[in-house]
C-alpha cells in the first residue's frame, strides 16, 4: 500500500513515459523514475 501512495504522486510522469514508449519495460521505467525524480523503486 505504501508503494501505491508513493507512486501516485508520479502518475502523470509514469503515464507519459508509457504513452511515449508503449513497449517500455519495468526496469526502464524504474530507471527513468530514479533519473528524473530520484525515487528508487524495485522494477518487479
């Protein structure tokens, strides 16, 4: 539950990433989240 609350603040960013690259992998998405926002989330 805590992870959902943490990620909800980045919803627009995450949706934009998936819309921009529909075949993005979870590890790529996690890396972008860390690079752009400094948030480290396990990709699995």
